[in-house]
């Protein structure tokens, strides 16, 4: 594929608002997961909550979009001058030449969960102020983003569970290459809600403590919330040294089971191999893998088998989910940005919380941050329904793109 | 933008009074009267027993329309990229989860939970068709068909691959029904190919436009188009039906977003 430039990006999660706080948290190994005290939830688990969302105010003409998910989207896009960068791109290319493709799994469902509690006692009707299309509907956050930036190009939400905001890179690639658009605002936004907390609990997949990816005693996920945005464009002729490029992308389906990965990670292998192939690289070109690494027994086992099948056992890898929690539909985008920070600041981020690496996984899992020049890294995102997506990102000055 | 050109090589359709594409093209052309009957969804024979038990209407609907489209396209399915573009997903499943979470006992069913993801249909479909190729799972509210068509066309044109597009709607029960009144089940599938095949039905060229979307003069057909997000595909299917029988090119404007529509030129094969 033709490489694409991540010209601007930003991320907000429980480890920080914006890139600077996120980088500091990663470099200092900040523990931000906490015992669950979200809303009325009564479960023994840990969560990664973004503080302060209750005080975020929607723009006056966009009140109908008011919900936790869009508040987090707005808070995130105001960091790192991202909103300014989109406005400038709109001036450069035209508002109709910028697409908006945002990943989310649960959108504003929390509003509906609360609206059901507040049904009219006599008629059973939902409250008048519950606005389905602007909050619960899966499109809501992409619609909100498009209106917030006053863009008029194509837009939709991508909602394939935990691969959603990795797959938006693929959507944008096709749209740009086809000439439908010149640039895309892509990303992922997912927020805490009862459906995912009680839902993962029903499957026995919530850890009672902060999740420990790839630990021999890992026992489930910690759910987090996050928003991450990227402005994706064709590379300029003269790239800055610290420019981050999307070099390759692989997508596949397990065709195996609705909520368990293929035990050999067959679909994951296909996604990783295709990502290498589209980047015209081989396994030895990858300096670090940011694993999907959810900390469920089955995901980490299947992913390790897939990594072993595609790479040698020495490639350093880790999961960011011990830091951010599993941010579901936002995970792909925020982990791509963590990879971009690792490339720019030349370090391998160590995975938090893990005490004893599961020897059966046979992977080079990193427990500590390690200074190291990185040229190209891979980020994996897999999800329910057997959806898989792998990205290859590279640092311009290291791969000689100038 | 660059006009995206490809071939419609298979069509599947299922909705109220529309039992298949084969049975509906005459209705869309007006040579056969439309009768408003409830949608009848066939059993999903292709699914393994465990998945068949858990499959909801939106899964069965999408399987039925995709199988008709694949059969007319005469296409093997194990390596076929797919696009699923749904306005809501499974309405009954969403209702059941929200009702449970609003009750004293919040123990939701694991099956309900894994069926709640927007890509549940893509998961079942890939299992049923043993298809390990990529699937895009999208939503653009009432513009979901337009979004899916645009995404599918970019796959076909950029990656030079065939692609199947599925778009389906199922109703919510009350109280959600009052907020999102989808009357019945409706689904549509298109197999799109980069080159002409022996089965190709029409050539389409897709561009974006600010012009208003075409509406039907027939009130019954217009009711289907306007009540179902996946029914927004019907003006395109009508243009294909006319192109097929009259060997004439047609120009049709498909609804997408409030300020953006898709202009489709339909040419007979």
C-alpha cells in the first residue's frame, strides 16, 4: 500500500489527557486503573475512568448530542491542537474533501440504559429528553465529530467491537486511495456503560483486580474508556524526522466463534501477515508489537500462538491494557498512538501489572520500559465476532522516507 | 471526486411484500402490483446448530439476502470481503439488555451480550459461509446504505476485489419503537465485482452529490424507502430493474447524509 501520514493525533484515557500526559504516564508506569465505582455498578472489578466528563459542555447548537461518549470525544479533540489542525486541513483541502470515520462499540448506550430506568410508570414510555439518533445510535460519535468540525465529506461509524478503531485506518486508506477524499479524521471513542461491564461479567471475563496481560494467572479484563483521534493524509514530499507513517494494514475474520478467538489465532496470523505484506516487509523488520493483550486466558494464548507463527520468539512485545484498561472500540486508535509515541521517543513500553509471564506463551513480553530506537512497530486489535486488524507504523527518519 | 465504477453481479432482497430480488424486480418496475405483507424470514440452514439457536432476526435476514445475492452471482464465498452497514442492529436484543439493566437483577445473558455487538451479524455470517476475509461493519443512521455502498465501492476499486454489501433493519419493541419506528424486517444484499462477469446485471458508477435524493411517486414504494434505512437502496434496485429490461442507462440519486447524497449511473450489461 501507499504509506499514509498521521499528520496530527491525540489521545485521552485514564492515564492522561493529550499526548504529553499520556507519554509521561507511560514513561513513569502510572497505575490508573481503580476499583469500579462507576454509576450504579456493583461489580468486583477495576475500571479505567476518564475524570471530569460530567463537567464537559457540548457547544450550544449541539446539545442534542449530549452523552458521555460525545463528551469524551469533545474533550479529546480539544487536546494537542487537534481541532485547530482539522480546521486548517479543511481550509487546505475543502470541507467536503475530508472524511470522518470513527470506531465505537457502544456509542451513547449509557443514555438508553438510564432512560430505561426512567420510563414512565404508567405508559412505559422513555423520557422526552432521550434523543436516540444523537446519542445511542452507533453513528452518533461520527456524526458529532463531523458537525463539530463543520465537515461535509463522507462519514460513518465503524463498529466491529474491539477492532473498530484499528479498522478505521483501512477505511480511510481506501477512501483516500480511491480519490473520494484527501484526508480523514479517524479515531475511536468508547465510554464506560452498564452493558459492557455487566456483559463481560456475564461471560466471566472481568478480572477482580487490575488486569495482568500475559501473566500466568491472568483472569480477565479491566474495562477502560478512551478517545483517540488521528488526521490521516497522503505524505508530504518533505517529511519531518518525527513523522509517523501508516505502512501496512491487515484485516481478517476468524469464522470460528462469536466470543472466543480461534485457538491457534488463525485469523490473527492472517491479519499480521497481510499487514507485513501490504507494507512490503518481513517479520524481522518489526521492532516491537503492541499486543491486543486483553488479559483473558484465551485471547493472550491465541495471540501468542499467532505471534509465534508469524514472528520469531524474540520480537519484544507488550500490552497497553494494564495501563489504560481495555478501551474496546477505542483500543485500536489509542494503541496506534501509543505506538507512535514509542517510535518518536525511542522506547519500548513495558506492560503494567503482570508479575509472572506465562511461560507457555513463549513470547518476549516486556515488563519494564526500555530505551530503544524503533523503526517499525505493529499494533494488533481483535474483537468479538472474530474480527482482526493489524497495523504497521513507522518513524520517518528511521525508515529513510525522506 | 473520482467516479467509482464497478458491476452489480448479484442481488438479494427481503422485506414486507418483497420475498426476493427475483420476485420483486417486476414490482419495482410497476409491472406487478405491490402487496403489503409482513416480511417472512427463512430459517438459517447454513449455520451450525449452536449458532442457529442463537441467531436473531437480523442474522437470518442478512443470511437470506446474502445467499440470494451470492447464488445469482454464482460466487464461491470463502475469500470474499464483506461490508455490513446497519442503522440499528438487533432491536429486540438491545431492548432485552436495557430492560434487564434497568431491573433489580442485572445478570444479562451471555448470548444477549455477544449478540449486542454491531458486528454480531458479521461474526455469524463468517461462520456460516466459512469466510475469513475482512468485513467492514458500519453505521450511518438513516444513511447506512449509502455509507455501505461507498465503502464497498472503494474496496472493489482500490483493492480490485469482489465484495458483498449487506444492509438490514429489524424493529425495536416499545418503548424504543416510539423513538425509532422501524415497522418490520427489511434487508438487501449486493455482490459487487470489479470486472464484468457472466452473471453481471448492471454497471454502476458512483459519485457524491449535493442534489436531493430521488423519491418514488408510488406511495407504497416510497413508504418502504422512507421507513427503512436499508430501503433507501430501492431506487437503485428499481434503476437496475429498468436497465435490465429496457436496456437503457438510468441516473439515480441515493439518500446518504443530510447534506451529501450518492449519484449512481446504472448501465445495462
